[in-house]
C-alpha cells in the first residue's frame, strides 16, 4: 500500500500545486519520484511529529494541502494534542497518513503497533477516518481527501497487501462494499486484514456455510445507507473484523450505530485485539494467529456462534 | 521629554489605554492572566500600530502579515488591541467574559474574531503554526512576514524547540518571534522550573539570529525589528526582557497576578496609577 501511496501522491502533487508532502524521517528512497517532480513541496520534518502536525495546520490555513506521512503511532497518538487543536479544531484540511497500521510492524513491538488510533481519533470531532483495504481503495480515498476542505486521517498497511476490489466496486470516502454475498452471517471489516475473512468464508463454504463479507471503507463518514441495507437483509450475526483494539474501533462504532438507531435484532460479535499490549512477538501472520483474528480464528469464532 | 517619549508618545498613550481596558475587563468579568497581558503590551502595540501590514477592514487579504499570539493566555490584551485598531466594532468587547461571548480567555479559531489567525492557549502550538505560515509564504510565492509572541514559560514545551530547529533548517528569514521574557511562569520563576538559561544562546544554537531588548522600550523594539528584517537565511528571535504586571506597582513582578483578578479597591488603585 505504501508504494501505491508514493505513486499517487506524486501524481497528485503534479496535478495540484497546493499539495505539500511532509515526512517524519521515513521512506528513505520512497519519495524519490515525488522529489523529482515537486522538490519544493517536500519536507522531511525529522523526528519531530508535534511540530510537523502544527506546521501542517499553519500551512493548511494558508491554502495549502499538507499530507503528513509517518508510522501510525507517531502520526496519531504521539501528537494527539496537535491533531486535536491544530488540525481538528481549526478544521484545517490536513491529510494525516499513518503507515504500517495495526500489526504491520508486529515484530517491532508495542512501540510500533497501532491498536488505539481509531478509538482515539473517533473521539476528536471533524476528522474523517479512512481505513482503505487495498491499494485501489487507498488511491481513490487519497484523491478525495486531497480535494476536500476538511481534515482526514488515513490508516494504511505496509507492503504486499492483496488486491480485494475490482471495477464492480464503488470505492471512495464513506463507501462500504460487499466483497462476498452471504446469508445469516456477515463479516464486516476494515483494512487489509479483510483477506483473512475472505479466506475464512471460502473455507466455510465446504462446511455448507455461506458467509458474507463486507468492507466498511471508512469509519467516518460511516456508510449509513449501506448499513441500513445490511439490516434489511436480516443477518443473524454481524462479525466485525479489524486489526485494531476491540475498544473503540469498528466493532464499537457499529454497536453504537445500532444502539443509536434502536436496532436491537442484530447480534454483533467483535473480532479484534484484546485490550492489552502484545508481548509475544512474531510477524504479522503469527500475531494475527495467536490473537485469533486470522482465517483460522475467524472460522473458529463462526463455528462457536 | 526623552527621545523615546517624543518619538513614541502616541504608542505610549495607547499602551496606557490598553492597560486600563485590560484591568477593567479583568475586574468586571473576572478574567485572569493580567500579569501576562501587561508584560507584552508594548510588543503588541508596536506590531499593530507600526509594523504589521494588515488592513483591519480587510483582515483576510492574502498578502497580509501573519501574527500569532502563541502565548494564548495574553488574549485579553490582543482582543483589546484588535478592537482599538478597528478589526471589529469596539462595542463588541462589551460582551467580554459574558456567557455565549466569543471573547473569553483564549483566542478562538479564525472566523469568530476578525484578525485572529489561530486558536492558541495550549502552549507550544501557535509558534509551530506560525512556522507553517512562514513556510507557506515561500511555497505560495507571496509577500508577507510572519510574527509571533511566545512566553518564556512556553519555552518549556518540546514542540517549541522542534519548531525552532525546523525554522532554522529551513532558513525562514521572514519569520520574527518575540519571547516575552517576564521571568515567571504560572507557579514559579521560569529559570528555576526548567533550565531556561541561557535563553539567548539556546536560540542561537538552534540556528536563529537573536536580539535582546527591553521589551517595554519602543525604540529598542523598533530597532530590533528593523535589524530582523535585514536578516538573510536565518529566522529572528527577539528576547524581550519584560516585567510581569508592568504598569501597576503592586502587580509588577508579583506572580499572584497570573491567576488573580482585582477587587474593587485594587481596581481603583490600579486605575489611579495608570491615570498618572
């Protein structure tokens, strides 16, 4: 996904002279192409995220479109106050991109895990929260985020994530999509971890279960029409899937949505990371496995329903 | 009459008028931070009456100079400055401190009070935003200068030094900041709370040209700004030695006036002093 980001931001900077890319000292050769076309609009802001965020707010108030790029914990919780005041309160059109979200940097330990970012930024007004699942969705959402006059936060993966969408899907900010039709049980997920749901659904077909899979795409704005449509399909269960803590993420969002609308018929099961730090480290697949949020974990969860 | 008095007589009168207004508002609406407001009056007056290229009737002009009061708790002073300069009808300040008013203890985000460029009050935010505005000037190829006033206590914040290093690296020579060095922060002497000294050398070592002045003397403010404008390849920091609570004998260098608001007797006494 990060290569898709680098390619698209380069293209957007050529098309829109207000785009400014701010990096928190990462992506060594990643932005070479960007720098070759828009060198005067690239700044390595160093390992100084608080300044980077406020700097971006000031630039946005002067008509520019700053795009901030660094590893997710450092562009979210590290500088939360700067996001809350500089970006959100001012409604400054800054695009905050967190790379290596969730457990993409699993081996690097809790310092590099981002399992609270959605929960925390959901509590802050004004910011769109975008959770693309593959490079096509990332590209579409990035284009829209740059064209909007309000701030956005986008959490993306790292590299090698599989493609999930095709031309039949309607991608964009606030747009959910069905990846696989099903009955009785619908897995609604965000981010590249959705591949685990698709694999699980395929496997469960052999057991005679027809599991639906949907991508939510964005946490804010939430695709209200899509959720209403899913309600009308009378699933027994929604299983929410996210590479994020179960506190305050997609699962919480959908439970709150149902509660606010007084829709109590649907049962919601949250699959995500328990509210604790992870001490046994391994790569992303290993960690998904031990946390029970990989294909196998999803299958077990469904069988136990 | 000294040269200072002759040349800057008008500015001195305005400063006194502002001090009266601040104290009156503080007394009537129980607005704190008097000491912090009184220490930066001359800096604000010089900027708004002599330096800043901002038309109060067109306060969003694209090439206007940018000013951010990074020490946002000085807002009661800034609001009076903007009112007196005609950014909005001065009667609007009659709502100061009243429920539902936009005039309270800190500047709100732009759009509520003409002339306010950024919401400040959470210390360490305004200055990095000013750095962003200065950088935007270069990218947008516009013609303006960016100014900011910081407090010495505010220099506790790490974000100040992140922004200082960034501005130094980017050689933002259209950026000039004042540090209202009144030697106090909310609950202690600023040099004792954290190791603030030597402040001049700190800013110099972060890549800035630094001037030290008496922040209540207009000729020194004037001269330092002129020098800052001739700087090439470096941003400028003007360390303004000031007195917290300046202008009212019993408030001067008395840190109780960080939070305290005057009672009737104190209000009358302060007003009497300022009349003379």
